[in-house]
C-alpha cells in the first residue's frame, strides 16, 4: 500500500514539475509574439487638434456633429478629458460609449478612414456610371 501511494505521489510530483517547466518557458514565447502586437497603433482622433473632417471619421459622427465639436472646442478651449465630449450638444452617455475607444485628448490623430457604428471601416460603393440602355428601336435596326 505504501508503494502504491508513493508511486502516485511521484507521478503527481513529476507532472507538477513538467507543468512548472512549461509555464516558465511560456513567458518567453509570449514576449516573442508580443513585440509585433505593440507595433499596432491604436486608431484614435485627437479631439483637441482634429479638423471637422477628421472628427467625422468617428463612428456615428457626421459633418454636423463634427462642426459642433469644433465650435465647442473653439468657444471653451481644449478638452481636458475625453469624457468632456459629453458637454457637446448631441453627445450623451450612450454616444460617448461608442466613441471612447477612438478618442484621445493628446497625441496625433491616427484614424484615417470613416468607421461604422460597429467600429469597422465603412465600405464605400464604387462610383461607376452605368451605361444608359439603348432604345429598343436602335437595337431592332441593327
């Protein structure tokens, strides 16, 4: 009976050592993959420096609301916190919650394309002119 318990204890200890050895080497692997992730720039708009066009790239913000943000900034000075955007008419708590991941009060504006309300890049339809249909009389004559 003692031998059986000793064998179980040894197997458990051996498994624990293997687990610890794996865990000790895992952070080194994580650091190797973490380096490229830090190279990804968070796409934000600096509300203290952005133009109305740049502000309009934010989700659910159009030209009118972007103009209100610029007017508020010109009248009251720079925003001290991102939450101060809720002082602008048309931006409530719910609207701010959708904007918060993309708003900063310092640093450069790195958002370069319009975002949808889901935070994905807005798809623009290709601008192509359709050829007008030829009249039936022309088709019959050929």
